[in-house]
C-alpha cells in the first residue's frame, strides 16, 4: 500500500520526483488565457426539407444577444448517402450487414466535429410493440448511415437510465445490445389499461332517452370510479414522465463534457404533459353537476400533474450541453388505441372522444416539439407504412454547418441567445437557440461526469495512475489507493521568489451499477519547485496519492487533473469492477 497523510479527510499533495532523466533547458514561464470556442451547428434546408450544400461563411449572419458576432471558425460537412446493403434471409442481427469501415482517412472529421449519438430507449413510456419498431429503426441507422468516425451509445430507461456501452462504432456490439434490450425492458403498461377502462366507463355515461333512467344507478357508480381512476392515472403517468425526463437530464448533463457534436435520440410512445386532461374534458362534458358540488376539481385533483416545467428545463440543459435533442414518437396511431372506434360515442351530436383525442395528441406533441426546437432538433412521428421517417434526423447527421467564435470563461454560468440567418432567400434554418458560458469548475465537473458514464477520456498532460491494494473498511466499503503521476514538464510554472509554482485541481468521483454518480470531490493542489531544480524536469513527475473509497457495485472511477495556470486538463478512468477486489 502507498504511504499517505490525511488532512481533513482528503489526501495532502506531495511532490515526489519520479524517474529523473537527462537535464534539459529550464521551462519557459508564461501566463496563459483560456479561450473557449463556441460551435453552433446549423442545419439548412430548402422549402421541401432537403439539405442545402455548398454554402460558405459569407452566406451566414450570426447574432448573439442582439449584437452581430463575427464567425471566426467555419466548418461544413456533407456526406454522400450510403447505399443500403442487401439483407440475406436468416442473417442474425448481431452480424454487420455492411463491411466494416477502414481506418479513418487523413481528412477525417476533426475531433471537435465528431458525431456522438445516444439512442435513449424510454421503456417507461415505450410499448413493447413500438420498441420493436424503434429497434428496427436504430439497426437501419447502424447498417446504412453510421459514418466511419461516428460514435454511438445505447441507453435504456426503466427506473434509472442504464448505459449499455461506451461510445463505439462497433456494429456487432451495438446490434448485440439491441438484441438484449428487449429482455430487460419493463413489460407492465398498466397506464394504458387504466386509460382504456376510464374511456369505457365514460362511454357508459352517454346513454340517452328511455335508457337514461334505467341506467342512472350504474352511471352514478361509474362516475365515482372514473374520478378515482382519473386521479390514479394522472399521478402514475406524471411520475413516470418525471422519472423519464430526469433520466434524460442526467444523461444530457454527462454528455456536456463529451467533446464534439452530440445528438440524443429519445424514443418513446409519447409523454403526456398534463396526464388525464383529455379524459377529464371528455368526462366533464358528459357529467354535468358532478363538478358543481366539488366532488371533482381539475385544478385540485389532477391539474398540478403538469410536466411543462420539466420539458422547458430539458430544453435549457440540451442547449447548455451542446446536445441536439430529437424526439421519436414510436406510436404510429397517436394513442388512438385507447380511443378506439367502438368508444367513439356521442352526446348531443358531438363526438367527444375525437375532441379528447385531439387534446391528448396536443399534450403528447407540443411540449416535446418545443424541447427539440430549442436545441435545433426535431420531433419525428413513426408510421406503420413508411420506413424513412428518420431520414430528417440522419440528414442532420450527414449535412450541417458549424459557426464558431471564441469567448473567455466567466466567473458564473451565463446564457446568451443565438440567431442565425442565411443570405440566400427561401431557405429554412435550424440551430440551438442559446449557448451557455461556464466557469472552469463547471466544465471540469462535466468532463468528469462524461468520463464516468461514457469513458470519454483525454490526456494532454500525460497522466498515469498506479493502483495499490484495496483495504476493507468497517462500513463495508473498501479503500483503493490510487497514485496519480503528473509529468512536471507539461505544467505551466509561474515564478514566485525562490520557487516556481504550479496550481492544479483534481476532480474525483465514482459510478455505480445502480446508475448513480457519486458526488464529485474537488481537491486543490499547489506544487512548488525550487528554482535550482528547474533545469532537470524532463522525465520527472509529481505524485498525488488518493485513497479512493469504493462502494459495493462501483464500476468506474474518473480522475480529472486541471492545470489552473495553463489551459490543459486531463481525465483518466479506472476500471473498479476489475481492480476494487485487490
């Protein structure tokens, strides 16, 4: 085990020279200014929705918070559409249907424009039949449109989001995951059964004429059942919606630390913004008097089950994380299963269930369209007859423009509105509606989260780690000593009297099998090197020992080291599932 000394529960930093080699010239001292490059993805289409290619920087005008902003960096990508390979009868889904791509060419997409796609299968709000159609859609993308340097991860949502794989372009692995997704998905869709029961009971209250008096007792009993069922349905769907949107938010916050372009494709059968509202309207128009006696009040009983705030927050998070959000509604019938033909009764000549269905479709469609629009994305409705509904999303992946400008990190999180216009007339433009300027600590936390969930790592500082032997604690957890080695020659050293100093900050956290990210620990670290030692830094490192607390089920640790005097930051991960047992 490594020797360590503790200060307030944290490991104190000790500069330990490691492996000194030849003496070289002393380092250059300088102060650096960190500059962020903000890239705005812009999608341009003609009046028929087809991507427009060949535009230049001079064709765009960029406005930030009402003021013109110069475009310092410009990038355009237009990929030729792949030709689908034939599918042989009996071919298994785990095998790729097109040849594997060769190594990236020299003119490959630059790292800051590399595409990362999350397919988020929302099993809480995705019926089994719809999930099968969605999986077929995802396979089509993998087989026909996955570029050689595109990366994909698959996340499924039951009660917590489960990340099935780090970002990869291994088709075999991704297809094998899709084979497994259905086995672990929630099969219970009691909410659909509840809604069907409610509409059946409402339909029975629509008797008229001589039958009205004969069925009066049954109608009154049905109304009591309807009130109870509506309350239960609204609360159940509201909680499912909140859990789903919270899971998406967690993934988006982790994606914020992934470099490059990010797209989250949310696949569901729809999330009702105001669950139960449509059935309430249908019920209220057929139950005059029951609401006058305060037996049932929309505002009191179900009106507070409203997810609009959560959808708006999702739009803000996707903007702040540079994530384009696409909502795929896998229900081809717009929930008409619950409002089937046999339920389409009438009262005084009005087809109330049809009206209620319109309200329900609006509840399912409008908020999620808003969240998608805020990020520059789209809502896509799958159908039973076509197989090309995802083409607008795939076109976005294949054809876009990136407008970049530089900004300095602020002391606090700031959000700025964005407007982009193209000079050629008659073209349609989509882009995220704002960007968020973040302090360095916020970005370092995002980098750590991205490493935990997606193993998104980068190591410009040349860090390395050594692991000691794990030791049991009385509380059932284990302590794993981790020695972080930081090469001195890559740090920015500032002179101060008889020493030169480096200011570092470490961020450390772990991720468990339960899907939870442990709180991220921030550890400042000052390194002082005597001036007479500066000429021999090549090959030497400072060492920081971190006693990492590992809980049962922890899968991965992420360690981020930031050079506060410079602009570099490294993040590495440790596979705890393999090492924590010592």
